[in-house]
DNA sequence: GACAATCTCAAACGTTTGTTTAATATCAAT
DNA sequence: ATTGATATTAAACAAACGTTTGAGATTGTC
């Protein structure tokens, strides 16, 4: 009698085992035998529960995206009457937390970032929709912060600066990033708040300097 | 009699064909048969000239790195007596040009960026060395711009903001980035200058706001 | 032209891969 | 207890892969 690795169902164990391995070694370098071993399942389990390896991949990505979208709806604060700087701060913070949520296993964030380089066709639409909405929201906030005298080109440049600053922390924690481990900032709640404040203030100063010309 | 695809040597043609395909589909998804077909060579050519597929990979990466390091030595301007803002501008500009050099085929930049996610062991040392030198240089410039009253933590936050802003443009042009093609800014010389100036000014304002607290 | 070194070629080899098969086990409902 | 749907298993399959082989072509040198 063999010991069960966890009390979850086989398909759940497969999704989580696959997620860890995909994040670790990439989709192409992970074999279904690896996955099934890690999940304590038979080699045929992937095909029985998901059809094939590709569909398991889709299931893993959906599993992550669904969780993140409900927990961190980036647009949530836009309806309130907070000042635009406060709203911008919320968006920056959620953007970082989507990758570094301490309550979520790290492989989920890693896998999502990897999709920046090689997006899965099934995810393209979901990501693009969300992206378009977020980009529009940030553009509006930038205009509100800057006042009226800022042209669209300048708005887009500022948009790039905001997103870029967030991307830095996301990328520097990619598992194979060429950065010595000891130089990586630990992304706990305290540091995330600190970084969020920095990005916000840095950005506010940058935007203001933009319309004083 | 079969037509030669180019007048370059077989090993050169293999490196360039492999580079294009690796950038397009990734190392694992590219077969040596694909490479040899594209290079107009026999399947055995990879093994004859490089030993195996992995060593060809290394050869491709070396081929790119050597070219970039000699053409864009990021530290080159640090010795001069230009004002620190000017030096920072040069570093930003070179950082962007390393990826977007209009005189260099695009796959070279793409392949290098992909290494951010899954660094090849043979490249880790080269990249880390360069990175450490560049990071030190930028830190010094930030301190010079800020004056004396800025602590090390603040310097590192500003460093992240600078690198992040550059990364944004590099990442948004990854071949599979979830960004509609029509929204990508064309990275020609004119726009690179424009973006460089923006990042510089945005950063200068950000740094100054940092030491007025 | 003869020789040796270098290179190219079609064919085949041994593994690894994702997938399928058919038999067996599990379990709820009647 | 029997039945039928669902799930798991060991074994095998076919295709694709990186690599090797041995024979032939090409090239440079004397």
C-alpha cells in the first residue's frame, strides 16, 4: 500500500506539481513523467485528466490567473474619490503584490512572468484585456496628476516609467536572473510598502517636472 | 549541384541560423534539423563543427556578447569630466542601444533578453561582472547628482528606478510580449534619443525629490 | 597527380518523449 | 451482492530527437 502524497485530488496534485516544475525548468524541459512522479500519480494520469500535456499547461495557467484576478483586481480603487496619487499608489502596490504575494507559493508568480517572454496563446486575450484596462487607468491618473498641459506622448513616456519601475523588482527576482542572491531585496510586506512609496514619489516628481517645461 | 545559401562558412551560417531560431522559438523547441536546414547544411554539421547542440548554443551567445561588449562599452564615458547627468545619459542610451542597435539583427538582442529568464551557466560570470561594474558606476552618479544627504537605501531605490525604466522598453519589444504590435514604439535612433532624454529628466527629478525630505 | 587533412553527406542508431492500451481497482447506488 | 461509472496501473507504442557512422567529396600542399 503506497502512501498518498497529499489529500487533494489527483488533478489538483498534477496542476500544482506541474506548476512548480514549469516554473523551475520551463514547459519544454519538464516531462510528464517528472510531473506524475512529483504528484504521486501514474504516467497516464496527465492524459486521463487533462487530455495532453498542453491542456495541463493551460489548466495550470488558468489556475493561477483566476486566483490572482479575484484577489488583486487592480482597477478596484478607481471608482472611489481618493486623490489620483492615492489611486496610483494602490495600482503600483497591487502590481507588485500580484508577483510577490507572501500568501501565495512563489512558483505562481514566476510562471506568470515567464509568460512575458513566451505567452501561451490561450492567455493572450486575458492578459491583453487586463493590460488595456490598466494602461487606460494609469493614463488617466497621470493626466490628473499633471494637470492639463501634458501631451499624449509625454503621458505614454511617464506610463513606461511607472510600469518599468515595477518590472525591475519583478524581473530581478526571476529564478535565473543574473543577480547574486544576496543582492536581491526580500519582498516581504514591509519592503513592498517601502518600494511602493518610493516608486510613487519618484514618479510624482518625474511627472511634475514634465509639465514645468 | 545545389545552390549555396550564403558565401559564409558553414559554422558561421550555423551560428546565425541557430541564433534566429533560438530567438524565435527558444533553445528547447529548436531542433538541430531545423538549424541545419536553415543554414543549408547537413544534419551532422552541428556535431562536426561544435560537438553538440549545447556547445553551438554557447557559441551563439559568445558571438553576440563579444559584438556587444566591444561596440557598447557602457563604462566608456565615466572617465571623462562631463557632468554626472551627462554620464548617466550616456549609460542609459547605451543600455537601450545594446538591445535596439538598428545596425544589428534583432534576434541578437532578443536572445540576450531571454537569458534574463533562463541564464546559460556559461554566461553567468560574464554578465555578473559587467552588471556589478555598471551598478557601481550608476550608484556613484546618483550620489553625485543627489549631493551628500542621501543614504545607501535611497540610492538603491533610485538605481532600481533607472534600470526599470530601461527594462520596460526592452521587455515590451520581446517577440511574445502581450502588447499589440501597433502599440509598440518603433525603436529607431530618433525615438531612442527621445526616450533616453525622458528617462534622464524623469530620473533627475525623482532623485532631487528624494533628498528634499 | 598524389597524398593528407578537412569537410559533407545519406543513413542509421539508441534514447527520450508524449501518448495509448487493456487490465485491474475503487466506490457509490440499487 | 451486482452493476456501472470512474479512476489507477504496468506495459507498450510510435514519433521525434540528438548523435554517430562510414563512405565519399573537396581542398590545400608538395
